[in-house]
C-alpha cells in the first residue's frame, strides 16, 4: 500500500500532530508499506519520502506556535500525485485550502482520502477561526471516505463547529520505544515530581508552581524534588517565581530536553504531572509518561486529558485553584495505596494506545476505503 500523510505544517517540530504521523508512518513502513509525507515548508532531511510543497509562515494558534502554508503550486502537486499514484491520502485536520485542500482536489478518484481531526481550541477566538476554516474547506470535505477524531471531545467539536462527522480512533505512541530505552539509575532518594510542557498559561506551569509554594510553606515537600522540563514565554516568570518564594532547592528547570532525556525523567517520576487548563484534544504526553513507567500520571481535568485518564477520578487534577491542586498532589504523595492503585491501572490501560494496536485498526479502514473505491469505479465503468 502506498500512503501519503498530508500536513499543512512542517516536520521541524515534534508537536502532537507531527508525532502522530511520524509514529504511524514509521510503524507502517516497518509493516511493509510505502509511506510519504506531503507537508508544508520543512528543513528535515532525515525522514525518507518527504515532499515539502509550500512556503510557510509562522503564526500563533491555541497558545502554541505553528506554521501555515502560503498557496502551494497546483502543477507541482498534480505531477507528484500522478507520479506516486497513492492508494491513500491521510489528511491531518483542520486543514488549509491552500495546501491540503489543493492536494485533495487533485487526488484521483481511485485514491482513498481519510482524515484525522486533532484540535480542541482554547478560547472563543480560536473556535471562531476553526468555524471559518470549516467554511473555506467545505467544498473538499465531501471527498473524504472516513474521518477519525483523536478523542470524544475533538469529535464533538468537529461536528458542532465544523459540521464534520467522525469516529474516535485515539492518538498513538510507540510504547516499545519507551519501554526498551535504557533507564539509568535514579540519582536521588527523594520523591520525584516531573512537569514537561511549554511554559504557557494553558499548560498550567504557573498554577503548578503556586501549588508547590503552598505545599512548601506547609513543609510538606521536604523529601521531594521537582523537575520542570520545557521552555516558552513564561519560563523567565516561572524562574522568578521560584526565586521569590525561595523554592530553588525544591525546583529545577532543565529547559528543552531530548527524547531520550524525556523518557528518563518520566521513568524516574513518582508523579508526572501535566496540569493543562484547556485546549487539549488528547494527551500524547500522558501516554508517553505511562509507557515510560511513571509512578502516577496526573493530568488537568480538561476534556482531552479526561479521554485518556479514565477509570479513576484521582488521575485528574483541578489546575484552576492552586490550593485544590496542592491538596491533590499531597494526597498522591502520601497515600501509598492510592498511588499503587493508579499506577497498576495506568500500566494496564496504556496498551490500547500502542501504535501496533491503533495502526492495525487504521490500516483496516484504509483497506476498506480502497476496496469501496475499486467497486465504485467498476460500477461507474460498466454502468
């Protein structure tokens, strides 16, 4: 099977959508399929079969930075599709009419077109932007054979705001990668709390620090070490907060970390905490932390994270109120039976997100869509 993943953004960052297509693509390649990436402007040369089809400009959306394409060359797109004769084009949604939309328009009738809807906006401005984008891409939306959403929350948003009907197929992580990477010996006997994410308001980094300040004031964290991994606009503010509240011995900032370092931090964490306020359609980082063997993974009580952390209510924390968040962290730190219960559940739960499980389901949908197109083509020919 020849598969083309379509993404308006580039591959120079490892954000959630890029992780999704690269994880699926690598797995499908290992399964014997030929995978291509039809993307916006990208500088990466380490990934086979990357076709950079547009110039992109950087914008802010959903309190994150991403790139959007300028108009792509239609002739170049057409020549690429004719040369490669893809069986499947798998489009990441929402998409721009200036790149992915033009690829969809140029796809042959024998090519199956599928989509995955990824977003859940943070606020009203982002919601309105998605609504407008839905109107701009309405003429190509009928070309899709099947559309997935990564969570029930993303599915509901796609339907209510953009009129897109989809089925839930979760995001993926290559769990074997996290489980087989060498785990170095933990260099401290203290309990470890790890945060990893962008230092922006919606990720809850400042709310976490406020909760830690409350616990430190109560002398509840004497045997705890907190590691804050990541970078972003609030990094300086976060470090100043730590200085002002005399938390330097408690909190360490690492800046951005490599993929290998990330796994090590997660593997050593007694608590891996991601107190995101909103705007999460899923939560790949939660799955990564579980796969790496974190003691307990806690996530903000937003709809996307709630779709991952099901089953035990104590997995979800309230980042809006630092005092409530502090109490929830302290409970997991001090109630050993609760921590063991959550850990056992999460270790049994994480397998459903493995790329081998989800990937086979997606390949089955690909095959069904291709078969239907062959039948419809035959009926048209002989009709």
